């Protein structure tokens, strides 16, 4: 039976093998989340809602509609286990209100950069597209933010990012998440001859678009399998301390932490 993995699992193991064990082997999950992650989910939900509108290309869309939906999702999904990392918290400059505004900035940038006189393209094949595929002896599953089809029949695979840091074209070409998405889309859309991978860094208005040739596809596919094999052969699952610990809510279970995460509850 094929074991099932996701990009999140590969990423978690790379950042901290012990967190991987806590989450995916011990099955211990925390309801706590960072305010940045919460904001990112709300921005994704707004864009998902937006592109599910019928006959989108015939509608004049004002930015206020996106703002209203963002506020609605923010209030509806807010809960009592949202935190700001202690190293980031600033009562006046980095707080609930400022992160909320970062989400608005992401949506504003998207609206400005992708509308044409208030109208948007609508040749959308899907949003929040779930997939499963096999890569050698392993099964992968995930969700793609958006898939578009161009007039020439080529496919655009789009991944929204709300993080502060962007990626270069070179980094995007080695991005395992995009590679998994590409392999999934090649299975879903067998008639398409060309596939383009897009990273939309909404906060910075930085947009990276790449295309893999057959050699690059083989390279990233081998890298994916190498990452899985590293997980499979791991036995110690050591804790890998870094600045990322500030955004981890498993200090109670962690072998190297002697207290709870001092993050500020919002």
C-alpha cells in the first residue's frame, strides 16, 4: 500500500524533524495558529470566493466587495487560539490591527494588478483544486489555489503567497510544492501541451512565472522522492531549533523546550 504524503509534510520535516513526528506520527495537533497564518487563510478564502462568481468576466467588481468579504471571513473565523510571536509583537506597530491591514494590502495589490477597468479574466478551470497522484511508490495529495486555461490551451498553475519574503525565478524552479502541483496537473489535463507555474507574492506585488522542461521535471521529481526517503529512514526525529520555533505551538511536547511558547495571545 502506498504511503500518502503532502508538501506540508516535506516542509515540516525539513524545518524540524521532531515537529514532523509530533504532527504526523504521534498525531498531535494544536488548535493554536499564528496571526500571519490566519490572515493568509482569509485572503485565500476571499480570492476563492471571488473566482467562484458566475460570469465573472461580465461583472464590474469594486474593491469594496473584496474588503467586505475579507472582514466577514475574518470575524466569522476568529477564535481564541491565535498568537503573535513574541519576537514580532509590537503593541503599536505589529498587532492584530496591523496584520489585518496586511491582508487588505494583499487584496488591494491583487485588485490593482489583475483587473482591467474593474473586470477580471474568467477562464478558470478550478479554485482550491484537490488532487492525489503517485510519484514512484508514494502517494501525494494537496490543494492548488487556482488553475487557469489560456486561449492557446496552455495551463496556468497559480499559488498565492501572503508572506513577506518572495522567491527568485531560480528558487521557484526548485520549489517542490510547485513541482508537485505540476505533476498533478499533467495527470489532470493530459491534453494540455504547456504548463506554467506562478507564484503570486501579494504583499510585495512580486509575480514569478516559470516553465519546466523535461530535465527540470525529472530533477525536481527526484528531489521529491529524496525528501520522502529521508523521512522514511529517519529514526531520531531530533528537534531542530531555529527562529521558526517562535511560530511553533508544540513546545509542551518538544524535547528541547522547557516552557510553553511565550507568544502573545491576540
